[in-house]
């Protein structure tokens, strides 16, 4: 059985291992070996390239009544490799627009002159037509 002790100031650790401990590959993972620290704050895209659905920048869009539809549409857009980024995702964004229209009080536009559907459609079209 292995055990670990700390030297006087707590900076160094001394590990004592048995032959049984050394007979199999180590399962110890160092922080440097991890792609990223899941407890550190991250932006919308994590260091490994996946989408951070917990990012406060999404403003709760990934949850709620249209959360699943939003995730599907945004994942499609994020993974898009077409020349016109996201052009193959129009059916997903159409479903998202229809979902937004079902909940006008929750997803309504702050600008009273536009309907939520018009605002969403124009915002999505602006995002899709933006070259990267």
C-alpha cells in the first residue's frame, strides 16, 4: 500500500510505493496533462474546441423551453464547414425561430416595432452571412 508525506514547509511530497503499485501503469493525472481546467472560467468555446453551454454570454439561451432547439441550431452552425458558414443549418434556425414565436414574452424583442420572429430571422441571417 502506498502513502504520501509532506516535508517541513509543505512544498514537497514524498511518495512511498510498493511493488504492487509499480507493477501496473500509473493512473495519476497532473494538471498540466489536462486539456483545460474545467473549474476555471472560459468563454463560449472551450480550449478543446467544444461549446461551453454554461457560458454566461449565452444568457440562458441553452436552457429554457427553446434550449434544446437552440443547442441543435448553434451546434450545427459551430460545426459547419460549408463555404457560407451555417447555410446547411437553416432548417434548425427555422425551428428555433418558430420556437421563439411560441414564447413571445420570454424571447420577445426589446424593440416593439419588430416582431420577435423578424428580429431573430435578421439576427441569424446577419450571423450566417458574416464571412469568417
